[in-house]
């Protein structure tokens, strides 16, 4: 499955807000982004690099979680930045 087009530009905070089913993915990778003030600024690539996690594995897990959960808001409706 290819990554949703908007996923690369979304911050970790936006991803977790729109797709709450991804929160468990971040926790499984020992990325404690939930409640972290930096989550509003980091992309998946930033978080993976900062924490020494495989970015492709993290992205794949996030994509799988997204396919199983409906978003709570369209990404364009978010104004988190």
C-alpha cells in the first residue's frame, strides 16, 4: 500500500489527532509522542531519526493502523500548527 499523500507533510501530533488508531503504533515503537509538546512539530521522518527507529517500518505500521480506523477529521480541517 502506498502512503497517503498527506502523511509525509503531517506532524506526528496531527497524525495522532486525525487517526487515533495510530497512537498504539507510536507506543509500540517506544515513541512516547502522546502529550509531547514536540509532536506538534515533528514529522514521521523527524521522530524516527530522533529516536533511532526504522522510518520505513514506522511508516508501514502507521499506514496499517490508518487502514483500520476512520479519521475523526479531514487533515485539511486541522489547524494545529
